[in-house]
C-alpha cells in the first residue's frame, strides 16, 4: 500500500514476516504499559497525581473481593458478545450489531419472565430458566436474521443493517418499559417490574456473579472445539476464506451462512438474558452500554480465537470498572474515562499493527 | 533489410547489470546481466518461477531491485515507478491487462497520460490512435468499450497505450497465451514492424516455438539465474529446453490409441446465458465416452467457461439436457454434480479450486469431507485425513510432503497437483479439466498431461478445455471447436489439421 505525501515523499506499508511467538505475546503487554503511562500523563495534566490514577484504577478493578466480583459480572456480557462477533467474523459476516441482539434477547426473555408466571403461577425455576434462556437466544437469532437474509439474498451490507437495528431494538425496548411493560409500582422510574424469584439466574458466593458465566465459558470452549475439530468448523473456515471454493465443494453456502450467523446472534441474545435475569432483575435502561462496539474490539484483540476472548473480555471489563472509579472517586468526567479506555485500545491495536507491518518513507524520483 | 538491422544492433538500448531481487529469502533474481539492442526482438525464456517476470517488472518500475544497475542508452538511471519507466521509454504489457472495462479505448489511452494537457481534445486523440493503429496493424475501434473487446483486441489497446506514450522498449509477458493462431501471426507482424523502426521488444515466454518464430536473440533464465544468451539460429529446440529445465525433457508425450466405450456424458441442445445475460452457449450437443478425451478448442470467452459451469452445476441452462451415465441431471447445483460424479479441475485454481490459507490436507478433502471416514458424527477424523493426504502426496509427488503446510507456500505446479490428486481420486464418472497446465512449467505440464493420459487409459472420460492448441492436439481423441457458443465441428484428432481448426476458432466455417 502506498500513500503519497507530496511530490517528494511516499509512505509505503510493508508486510512483515511472521513474528516469533514470544514477540507476539510481549507486544500487547508493552503496548498496554505504554498506553497506561500516556493516559496517566494526560490525567496529571488535569491535576490528578499519576500514582493516584493508577491506584484508583487497579483498586477499582481488583482492590477487594467485591470489586473483583463486579469485574467478573461486567465481563460476562463482554465475553458473550465477543464470542458472538468472533463466530460471525469467521464466515466473513461483520456483526456490528451484537448490542441489538443482546437487547432483543433481553426483551424476549423479559417477556417470558414477566408473563409466563402469570399463566403458570407455580412454575419452578428449573423449568422457567431454560425457557427464558432459550427465548433470549431465539430472540438474538431472530434479530440477526434480518441482516443475514438481506445480505445473502440482496447483498445488502451487514455492517449498515446490524448497526441500524441496534437503534431499532433500543427504541423498541424503551417503548416497552415506558409503555406496556412499565412497572406500575415503580414511582415513574423507566423500567419493567422486577422479575419473580424463579425467573432469576442463580448467583454465586453472595456476589452478583451469575450462572451465565458458566454458560459463557462453556460456549467459549465449545466454539474453540467446533472451529477446529468439527465438520461444521471445516465448512465455516472454507466459506469464510473462499466462498467460491465452498460452492465448488458443493456446500450450500447461503444456508450455512444463515445458520452460523443465527448462532452468533443467539450467543449475543444469551448475554441479554444474563443481564436482565442475572444482574438487573428487570428490563431497563442499564442494558444500553455499547457492548456491540466493544465486542468488535474484543474479537479483534483476541485474534478471533474463542479461548483468547476470555482473558481479553476480562481485561476490558477490568478497565471499564477501574475507569468507573476514576469518575466516582476523582470526580473526573465520563469523557475522561472514555478517553482512558480509548487510548488503551488504540495503542494495543497500533502495537498489533506494527507487529504485522512496517512503514517505509522513501523519496520519490 | 538484414544489413540495416545489424547496424542497429550495435546500439544497446538497455542494459541491466548484476540485478538481485530477494523475496523473503528466495532469490527471484540472482546477479542477472541482461541487455537489449535497439531494434531487437529478445525472448526471455524460462520455467515458472525462473525470475523472468520479476526481472522485467524491475525494468518497468513495478519492483525495485535490491542490488544492480540499469543503463538506458548508455546512461545509468534509477527506475522508481512505472511512470519513471515510461519517461525513459520503457513500457510493459502485463499478463493480466490493466485496462478499465467500463471506459472506451480512447479513454483508456488518455487515462494516466500526464504528458497531455488538462483539457483534452478527444477527437484529436482518436485521430492519433487511428494513425498509430494503421501504421502498426493494430486494428481496434477507438470508440468501443473495453468490455466489448476480445482479449486479442485488448492486447492491441495495451500496445497502443504504450506506443502513444512514446515507448521505445516494449515488454510483453506471455503475450500469445490469449490469441488464436491467426491472431498470433498478426501480433508477430506488428512486432516486426516495431523492430524495423528501431524499437526494442522483449517477450517473456515459455513456448519454444515462439522463440524460433520471432526472436532475434534469446536469454534463458533458470531458478533466478541467467543460464545463457544465444541466437536461436545457433541452437536447437532440445538445447533450449535443456537449458531451461536443467535436464533432458520429453517434448512429445505419446498418447496410446484409446478404445472409447459407452457414452458417459451427453449434452443435448444445451443453451445458456452468461452473467451479462447474453447467450453464451447455443444449442450445444456433445458426448464423451469412457476412455476418451474430448478436447474443446477455442479462443477464451467463446463459451468454454459456461460449458464447464453447466456440467458442474454452477449455472442452470435455459434449455437442454445433461445426462451422466444414463441419468438426467434435474437440479443444477454443484452438490448434485458431485453426487452425479462430476470431477472438475477449475480454470483458476486459487480462486475456485483451492483455499490458499488452508493446509494441503484440508484442501485434499474439500470434496470428500462429508464422508464417514473423514467426519463421522460431525467430528473430523484427523488420523484418517492425515493418512489419506500422505497417501496422495506420495502418489502425486506433492512438494513439500507435509500435509500441514499451507497451500499458499506451494509453487503453482504443486498447487495444481493437489487439485489433480483430489479430483482424480474422488469417486467420479467424468473429469472436466479446464486449462489444466495453464501457468505451469515444463516439468509440471508434462506431469499433468501424463496423468490425464493414464486416467484416460484406465477408462476415465475427460472433457479437456484448453487454450493451448498444442495441448488439445496432443491429448484429445476427438476435438470440438467452439466459436461464439456454438460447436463449429467435431473432428478426429488423428486427421485434424491445425490450420483448419484455427480458422474455425476464428469463426470461419471450414
């Protein structure tokens, strides 16, 4: 690739040879440290002593058992949406709409949680929860069905449709909890009524860590196995790498694409179930947290490896909780927190880039 | 005329000294010296990967050499880009043309020509084109859109483009591979006119016949090194072949007479449209018997691609029947074609036949991965896949012999061996071989042709589609000539006459 600066100079990108494994591991760590110091530097310009920033962030994420457990809670939706995006990327489907699928999954699950107990008042948790989970996963899958059908039959770019459907699902959810599903005893707060006990995910160790974490870790391992060792995984890699060759091999590429992408949507939908049934116990505004976009960064940082998504999601969750503490304890504005996370992601991605390319500036003749 | 030429030869037009180019540790050019005289037609001969294209891309500014010097008319120059190259009068016609399909010939010629004023008088340019075209026998309509042109015509546009930018050294990469025999004659005539005017011509080729037909001098490269520069009149075909390959090669493959059996594939009144909605095959009737190779001769773009696509289920015909082993294909999909036992060596192995980012073994099972032995109960059986791949790697001498290596690091010849191994091993009734030796070197070509012949002797039915007329003549039992989607004639290979086939390929009914 070439960029021409002016009549004299030209910048070209040169692909490097495959780096050694040790360098691949060290690079993101060094990038992280550099990024950390840059952000701390920026905060010290705002009058916060560097050591304070570091202490607050680290304490916020890992400082106590409670804080650590909250990091895990935050990690669950990030892990699931990260896996969802990873799977879709494998068939070259750019799912930027994990947030929309998460919310739609939350909506369908909430529908079950709010109304099924009215019909069957004594329904036990062991029956209700699986129905809830299934409903949420189907919700996520249905929500992504629209973009994938548009893509495979009319070649509409999924990047646009998945993003747009995020807003549709957010507005639909707001309509529901402000209108028909509004909590009658909620003193006007926007949100649905609290779910009945049997519609809530079991939690562990007296924290808010809920059962979904086990499902999420299980899905990560399952996906890793599926992509490497199964017939479907083989088909996914062929379709993702060379669709024409997949057709040549007699694969029904449209059908396979739709199936895989719906799986991806259902994983994001499960994240929505976890949020409403495990954390908030109701459908409400707190679900809108930009998970879809963060999930895209997570998937890339993990190099589309489902197992690597686990630590990356954990790391991003820690950053975001640490960042929250900057806001709470040091009274830094929300934008400062976003700057903090933004700088770190940017520098890690830059480190990743320079691992693969070098830049050469040469004189033009 | 001859004496004039010798005088011209005393002027060196261009000289390359000690050129080295390294691609990730592989020396594509290793200390090559090369020079061209004014008015000389110089053939650059070598196998695939010998470094011919690399050397010429360095001369035309596409690549920068790691080391070495270039002199134009005795003056040392630095060629940093194709634009600097054309400023020095060097232009190259690449194997894949660099024309814009949706623009007219005139606009393609204007495009990127910085010597012109910002305000372009198109009428004037059209007149210039007509003059140059007439002078060199490069007949083409300046107002036609490039997508309407045949490959031969597109090549003429490329030549016009260079001439109108003042090129004195013209480089051609495998120029005749897209031409009919008649077009080749016309092209050579153009080259002769150009050289008589003092322009230097370099042709990259691996066809020995061409060297003797047109070249004043030939330089042979092998594995990045220059082997020799000789005058064709001083050597024989076998000398050149030996220098090119480094060992004696069999130039003529002998095909034993075959005894065709019952018909395996029958096409009845097949008509089909291409992607542009134009009729690509019109009422085609063909049959291929067991132990028979049916060759399809034709200039590319006359319906060959669509023919293969219909049989392989990529394309549904408007009308007509495809019958395999007595059963009519009803649903046209690649999956059903595979179930009916159609094997296919596609024309672009990297785009269709292989997945470069996957390993050899994962490419070898591309057709058969559904079978129980490879993926029983939905789980890949890595042991069986490994053993199966090892077996094929040994039978077909695939290098490297490690099934876990990625296809993209293989040479073109070895990639084609992977396709061949897969398509011939999988259970099938008929094999469609499309340009099976395209872009392969002499040894690779020989291997592929030998395998096709063996396959036929073992009772296989093969539909051979190739632009290489020699290949068609050498391998086929019968030859069908296709022109604009119609079968002109089907002849027995034994009493086939290359002249009359060439005429039919150009649309002249014999």
